[in-house]
C-alpha cells in the first residue's frame, strides 16, 4: 500500500500518522506539502490532526482552500480513500467532502483523554478490521469536536449507515454519559455516501503501538493495508 | 528623541539606582539618550542580569561527564547516548501570568520552547509547576482557568505534549502566582547550536513575527514588586501566537539541517536588545543593526520601542556569508518574515542606526561585564524545634482523615488540569500525567527520558536549606521511582524581594541545600531561572525553588508505574519510618497548624535507598513503585490503590510509632513497592543495608489499616476526583 500524508502549516500529527502507517504496511508514507498541486500515485490519502493555520477563522477552514485540496477532492472523486483525523475531519467538512460541522466542545475546554467509541459500521476499508459494535479505547484531543448537522442530514447519515463511530460508555451505551463534547447523536466519525472517505475526531494513530497502552487504533491501519495492498 | 534630556526621574522610572546610573555614565563617558537608557535598563534588570542571585548561583555544581553544556546558554544540554543529547530548561512567567493569565502563561510556554529549539533540539515534552493563592481568594478561579487554558492553548497548538507537572494552592500566592514552564528537547549531540556571533561582516538576520508594541519593559516589570496598581501593567504582557511559533520551529529545524547558521538566539525577555547583546558579547564582537529593516507591525515605532519590544515568536541569527538565499527560501516557504537587519563588526560596539542616523552606540563588554552584582545582606531563617509525634492529636479514624485530605485543594486529582493538555501528541508518551515522573520515549528507540518537577515550599519556609535539599531529593526520587537514572536538573528559584534580609536568607539557604543535594547525587544543575520580587504590598510568596529533573530510561520494558497491578501482591515500604509530623501536610491540612522542623534529608541514605529501588525495578522484582512524599505513607498507598482500582490491607510492622504518625509522617528517602517476590527483595535489602518492611498485601475494593479501619477505594476516588472539578465549575 502506498499512502500519502498531507502536511499543512500547523499540522502536528502528520508524523504520528506516518509512523502508524509505516508500522502497518512497512513502507514510509509520502509527505506532501499543502502548497503542492498534485498528489503522487497513492492508495490512501491522510489529512492529519493538528492546528492547521492555527485554527484561525475556524478549524480547517483555511486549509480546505490550500492548493493541494483541489487534487484531494479530484482523487476522492475517483475513489481513492481519504482518512481525515481530528483537524483532518474538520478540513473534510470545510471542503465539503463530508457533511456537517465540528463546533466548540460543549464544555468549552480542550479535552485530551482516552475514551470509548463503538464501531457503528464495519463495511468500509477503514473499519473492516473491527467487529460490529466493538467498543474501542482510543484517545481524543480536541477543542472543536462537537459534530453538528441538520436533523435531516443526521437522519440520512444514520439511515444510510454512514455513521462510522459513536462515543459510548465503557459498556457500549451511546448516551450523554459517554459523550465528551456534545456531538449530535454521539457521532465520533462519519463516512461519505460510498464509504471511501472517513472523518473522525478520535486519534487511531495514538493507539497503535504497544507503548501507547492500547492497540485499538492499529487495527484500522492494519485493515486498510489488508484492503488496499495490491 | 535625542533631545530629551535624562532626568533623575526618568532614570528612576527605568529601575536604575543612582549608583547604577553612575556606572552607566562612566561606561559611555557621556549622557545616554533615551534608547540607550532603555537598553541599559533592561540589560541590568534583575530578570536579565541576575544581579542579586549571581553570587550564589556560582556555588551550584554544574559539571559531570554527562554534561555537554551547563548554565549560560539558552538551555542545558546533557548526553543521552547513541549520539543524542537532551536540551532542557525551566523558566518562570510569574508576573505576566498574574496580570493576564491566558497570554502570560501561554507566552511562558512559548518562550521556553523557543529556548530549546534555538539550540537545535526538537521539543519533545513540556512540564510545568504552578502555584496559586487560596481557593477562597476572589481571583484564584479566574487565574487557574486562564493559566491552564493558556498553557494548553500554546503547547497543544505546537504539537508538543504536556506530560505532567505540579499545582498547589496557598494564600501566600494570592498576589503573586507562579507559572514555571519546562521544556525538554532532543538533538544530535554534535548538532547543538550556540549563540556566540562570529565572522566579521556576516549578516545578522531577523526571523519570525513582526515587532509590535507589546511587552515593552516586560523584563523590568518582572524585576519589581506588585502594588495595587499592577493591573495597569497589562500592556507590558506579551501576546502569543503559537501557530507562528510552530512555523518558526519547523523552519529553524529545516535551516539547522543545512550548514548556514553561525549562531542563533531567540528573542525573549528584553527582545532584540538582549539577543543582540548576548550574541555579540559571547562572540567578543560588535553588532550593528539598521533598524529600518526590522519588520514592524505598527507604523511609527521608535528605536526605543523596537529595541524594548517583547513581541513573541522572533529569532536572531548570524548566517555564513552567501547563505542568505538558502535561508530566505526556507523562511518564505513557512510564510515567516526574514530580514537582514545588520552585520557583525570588529568594533566591539553595539551600534543602532535608523536610516543612517546613529541612535545608539554602546560598548558591548562593559554593558555585560559591568552589570551590577550585589552581595545582598541576609539573615538565616530561625530554626524551628522538632515537633514530637505525640504532640499531634490522633484522629478518631485515620482513614476519615485520609478521605478529607484527598479531597483538599492540595491533594485532589489534577485531572481537570491535565485533560486540557494534549499529553499524547508525537506518539512517544509512555507515562503521562499523574505518576511520579512522566516517561517519553526517545523517538524510534526503546529508550526514554523521565521528567519531573518538584518543590515543597512548606519545608523551604520552615528550613530553607532542608527545603532546597528536599526539592532535589524528591525530583531524584521521582525519577528513580519509575526506574530512570537521574541525569541532571534545571531549577526555577521563585522568591520574594531580595532587598529584604529574611527573603535573601531564604534564597541563600535554599540554594545551599540544592547545591549539597545535587553534589551528593551527581545530579548537576545545567540550566535555570531566577524569579525575584514575587511580592505584593510587602507580602512575599513562600520560598519556592522548583526543581525540574531529567532522567534516562535505558529500557522501556524495565520501568515501574504506581498503580497496584494485581491482587495478592506484597506491599513493602523501603526506608525508615519515624513518623515525622513537623511541617507535614497532615499538620497543615487537618490540624491547620504550621509548625515544627521539616523532615531531615539524609542525602547518603536517599542515594542508597534510591539506588536499591532502581535496581529492583531493573531486575524485574518490582511490579509497582511510588515515592513517599507529601501526605506520607497512607497517601502514597491510596494513590496506588486509586490508580490500580484495587484495594489493600496494611498494618504497622511494629508499634514503635503512633499509628497516625506512621500513616501521615513525611520521613524522606522512602518508597512503596509491590512485588511477587518479597523474599528476594528483603534479602537484597538486608545485604545492602537498606531498611525494608513488609506492610501488607494488595486485594479487594477497600483500603484497610490495622484490621480496624477500612474505606472503599471508590469513596476515596470520588473525594479525590471531586474537588478541583467542582471548584472550577462553580459559578
């Protein structure tokens, strides 16, 4: 599998994503600067976490207009899988590849903690490594992870099984007690219509090494390698 | 500008004494203009010149085979093997954080990170040590909220994990909070960058953010007491932009991978003035700046304002000739300002020109070398008598006392704070906040750095020398408790007004204790910062010499955490328990008494016990380890139980000490360990002359003492987790 990590000014989980990808597939990812206009041939595009453009204006809003994003949108239209983690998820909503917005956490504070998310749909290249409804322990670290969309959009996401992950309690209940940031319907991650694009707030690359204290995120990368290695 | 004549009043406003001004006149051999006066004023401020502390700092041990660079550069550098070096330092941002907590704390974090990457190291971990006033004080909640958000806001955006720290509350900090920020970075041991300018004619280059009018005279503010009008100093607080600093970090590291840089220095306190003068002085050269080339944020800035601005996220470099274009291309890629603002000269003078008009001309060497040095008069702190354990009333139920203690401001969980810090970014955090020391892997290896910050101001107030020793001992012990080999330390000496003899006595005592302990542990002081005048309306803070300790973990599979790992393990206490309750947390928090000498620190015993514990961690016979500090044995055990969600039953090995003194006494040089192999541990301890006593076993959902008292771990945890969360969410 050949993967590409896009680096925006202010990205800071680009190396972490690359390390997790290399661990899973054995080859280093291509790191592509946001001002480039063309992606290399790739099986997977990752938009990493961080504070691209300092979160100025809105998280992801300026990066969504970076030169490289035109080619990201074009490759996504051709079906190249795109994974947006945290700030990468924000960029995906800002550039219109995913619906909805990520608003300020309901508690108005940055939250960094390892929490529980349930896998809502295993039918994608991203989630095929998991069991249905499996409860994972994966860290979050964000100020703006409160997913919001029109009720009709939320209904459509749920109706078409486009919710990828939900925040839950340790026993898998998607209720307020398991919701760290006020996200509508406990949504932690969503797919596009064809499930070739995933945006999620939790950081799978932070649960991808035995010394992280958990390997629940590694299975996403292992699943991607299994699905995308030609 | 030149026409303003310098009156006594203007001199006083600049914080210079009459004698200092006389020295200035003899150096210049004429009257200064306002710009020159401003330059002397910041260079000779307490903050920049260390004029009250230098005499005593010289007594600290700063050398060792592991030391690559001791105090005097932007940060200390130690060898960590495999061709790598750790670069680290702690620095205060106390005064600005009190005036404007979010920006003050954030720019403190930004400043210390700049010190680290200026030397060529990528920052890999941040820590902090915070002191706030009484929770009842009207400003405390606002200050905690702003400082924590400020530290998180800066570090999180930079993508450097904040892996731990310490926070305490005491009314002595009501008018002067402490915000001490520490950063650790990693660099190639032969790729360290220094600040000595060299190469006559070489270009002097300004990079980073533009210069604005913020922070003018910040260093001078940080060198004076506060009074009721301190709010008016808000304009002297800098405004941070962590996004720009992240770009500056990446751009600097990219340029450092080439061979273009001769010298580099960040602009921190006293901005462009201090950075230029230090580079020139260290290189024994002169520097001439053309101020019209300095990127400015606002029109019409005077030379005085440009030279004294403390705008953040700026650096000064001397480049090799002909490398300007390589450097410019990198900074333009990262969308940062890049301007050639001057050149290195052979005149030994610091010369400023604005459109060819001379606006300042000062000889560098005397500006630095003839800076004031004071041997301030001091009186030793009066010794306290030893308080017998029997002079402290026993509680009806010691576990009820424990429950109360864990629910106080100073002993509750700090989760509300550290969940606002990204402590995992960079993917190398092995043990984050909440343990004895944080462990951060050296990227791509199975080795790691261990980091801690420590100080017990209660002890420092009671007996400065013991308090200084204890702060070092506790840092050394915390590194040891996770299995690390302590390497070196950085210190942040926070005190009141040094012109008061009693305060100067506290300073002298603490420094002496720090020196003794670091010599005894071969744990040298490689960097540090002094913050004096932490005083408002004549009321000083507790003496607070914070120690930032760095250790090396040779094998990540040979470390220990504090959580009880499993049931049916044997609990052993290493070290002697005499039940020392003088100056203890129990006495302060439960009995509301501040008396008695603090526990003595036997440095040889510390070292023997610590080396023994570290050996047991390395040979795999320890399954959990926690150092015994504030709150005593029972607090250590409760913290292990809460972290492991597992109870324990413990009992005194004999009845030589009253129960409450055994539980809450703060004898030093002690650790609690759990083991599956007690015989081996006890035999080894006996062989090495280390005191080790079996005190109980893990298991169940409650903590039981002497089979007579019991409390559920859930109940302890609820109290422990509730206080700070509740306090901060109160309307």
